């Protein structure tokens, strides 16, 4: 137990020594520790999924920026509990700069991304997905490049592990570009999506299947239904706590999709939902670019202005803090008085001249 005279450094040093002693004298049981970052559409259901994974019976609250929680699970009797760190990025695509905070050199080997896309908003889907994945991938690639210089063994390990879910004899092995760290794509609000026109559902299903397969990701559709939430939980718990990976699969567009990474194929997905003549008119540079152009012909993207969150969190009553708010009000009043005085002085100067 720390002594009252101990500094933070003394306490930290003691904790490290305690951990080293446990590792040296223990029974060889390693504690599993993973990190996950949930991102996606604003109000897309990320918090609900996290709470369900952690068996927490709480009412979801809006995520302001970047929030953190954790969970523990024991794989067996008398075994230490494994730890999973859950990060959640709020604000849709408005807070991309925060993505670099949870993903670091130290945890890159044990990190995974959970992308939650709101199926009820098809016109926002591609832009949201593309922005979040591109920024995340660029950040992860920079970390891997840096590790290649300082720790080549770890960098090589990460690159090799990208292909873990894709058998070497898979017919698409040379045709895909796996995400550098494990990725799960969740299509939320399936209950609303299920009411869409069948042709709309077909285009969205095929597109998401292609993107998921191309990036070596798992794909699952979910809603507030307990049965569908459990399916999403299976994929997440596999990454968070190392639970068994499901090998079941559902590719019927009239039912919720459930496709673990590596179990789909370009042949099963089929060509992009457009005629050969239309495809020939599109100037696409990559397979992903081709699917994007075809998808956005049916679901034109909203403008950046439409997607931007214009609400001011400082005015949200759920984040009220009396002392802070009182000081802010006072400073606002002082600022307005300063503006009036400055304006008055300026007018007088103009008059005198």
C-alpha cells in the first residue's frame, strides 16, 4: 500500500515492479488486452451496441466527442479477466482529428475498428464510410511506416496479420486490399432499411458486401432487436476478448447480412449493379472508385454542409456546469461590452478626423 509520502513516480514504479513480479512468478497465463474504436454516423447506434456488448442496462446518451470505457471478461474459472478498451468517436465525420488519439504505436498490434453505418441514411453512407476509413487508414499506415524503421519485426507482423482471415487459396487473394488492422462494418437500423424498395436494398447490400470483402472486413446488419444485437456482439467479442469466431453466414439480401471476414467472394457478390454500357462510361481508377460512382448514381451524396453538425454542445443542458456556465456568461457579457466600447471609440475617431 502506498505511503502518504510517496510521489506519483514512486507509486507508478511500484506498480510496474509488482506487475513484473507477477509475470515472473505466475503460472504463465497471459492477460488479453485489446482496444476497439467505434465510429460511424452520428446517432447511428454505436453507444447502444457498446452497452450491449458490455451487458450494461443503461439508457444511451449522445457522444460529445471521444469517449472511453472498458470491459472485463474471464475465459475460465480461476483465470485472470481479460480487458478490452472501448473508444467511441462521436459527431459522425466532424471530429476526424480525434482518431489519432486512441490509436498509438503502443497498442497498434491489438487494435480494431468497428464502423457503424446507419442503413436508414443511404445518401450519407458512402461519404461517412469513406471519410472515416481513409483518415483511419492514413494514420495507421503512418504508424506502421514509423515502426518499420524502429521495430521492423512488429511492422512485418502487422502486415502479415492483415491476411489472417483470407486463405491463401482464396480466389480473390490478389484482388483485394485488406485494411491494416481488423475491421468490422455494422449496418445499423435494419428495421428501417428492411422497409426500403427491394432494388435499393439490393444495391446497398451488394455495395457493402463488396467494400467489406475488399477491405478484409466482417459485415453484419443489426437493429434494436436482441437477436440481431447478439450477432454483432459475437463479432465484437471475438476481437475484444478472443471468443470463438462464428463461421455461420447469411448473404440473402432479404434478410440481415452476417458475413465474417474471408467468407465472401467477388464471384458470389457479383458485378456492380449497373449495365455494361453504364459501367463503360464511368471513369474509375480503382474497383472501389467504380462501386462508389455506381452507388452514388442511385444515392447522390449530401453536401458537406448538410453533413456538418451545426449544434453547439456548449448550449446542451445535459452538459450544464453552474460555475463554468456562470463564468462563460460573464465573459460573454464583457465581450459584448468591449465590442460596444470599441465600436463607439471607432466612430468617435472617424468623426474627429
